[in-house]
């Protein structure tokens, strides 16, 4: 488990024991990444922020004790995915791709401009893919989830996740090559 995951579970436990500032720290720790993940599903920056807020609101309202069956980060992303899917169902339509620049903005994470530019290009290319491909690529490339964690979040078995990853990568590669990227850039 990584430090952020350990910290997230500890902060949530602190929140359940009455420390309100722990929830604020959880939002700072996971908020931006959850918003970017939700954006892959809802395709609208404002709606992605609403989904993220709903995710944290669910933690406050339900106050379920985290049982360590998965990492806390996996638990949080599962809630966010379900909230995002609910939002898409309620809206009943595809939303245009807007606000990409807002979604990609995050606190200085110590990466250089080359990495940020590569991530922006990957993210923009991903938005042209079907929703399941976007989800699996985002979880893998941007948040570094393991296959087991992706299985829990996406509610799929290992073979399905591996197949989705392979298909998503090849489809993304074709899109990027069509847009003029070289094999070395990908």
C-alpha cells in the first residue's frame, strides 16, 4: 500500500471519530484525482466536480466504517464511479467535452512540463475513446491502480480488465498515430 492510501484510511478513521479537519485533508488528498476520474465518465468539468462533492458527501452521510477489504483509495474511487454513472443516467444524454484545461489543473505534483504535456495529450486522446476504455486507462495511467484494484472499482474480473486494457491501449495508439504522433511519443 502506498503512503497516500494509508493516510487516506487513517484520515477517514479520524473523521469517523469526530475530527472534521480530517475530511478536509481527505478532500485535499484525493479531490483533484477523483474529479479527473469522474470527468472521464461524465465528460463535463462542472458535473465532475459535482460527482466528487457527492462522493465525499456520501462518506459524511453514510459514515460506513472502512473494512480494509480493499485500499481506501479503491473504496473511494468505487463510490465516485457509481456516483458518476448515476449522474450520466440522470442526465440522459452525452455532454460535450468541455473544460479539459480545468480538469487537468492540479497542485504542483513535482513532475516536469514534459510529463504534464504527455499526460495532457494522452488525456485528450482518451476522451475520444468509449467510456469503458477511458475508465480503465485513466485508472492505470493516471492513478496507477493495480489490476486487482481496477477489478474492484470496475466490478469486472481480471480477464475482462486485461482485455479492456489491451483494447483501450491499441485503440488509443491508433488515435494518436492518426493525429500525427510518432511511435516514440506514445
